C-alpha cells in the first residue's frame, strides 16, 4: 500500500507503519460506504480547513 500525505503543498514524510495505519483507516471507512466494493484501486481525499 502506498500512502501520500500533502499538507499545504508540502509532502509529509511517513514511515511504513504510519502509511499502513493511515491507509487502512481510510480504506476501511471507504469500504463501508454503500456502493463501494472492496476491490477499489485508488482513493483521493481532499480536506480544506
């Protein structure tokens, strides 16, 4: 699993554990949504504060 986090245009360096944890959290939440199958290939999430 590859996870990339960019905040205000700057890439945040994450170790493998953090990438896996963040990826599994988002992936698990997405898979619970109606109409989303477990074989998805890519998820893009954009949050503005």
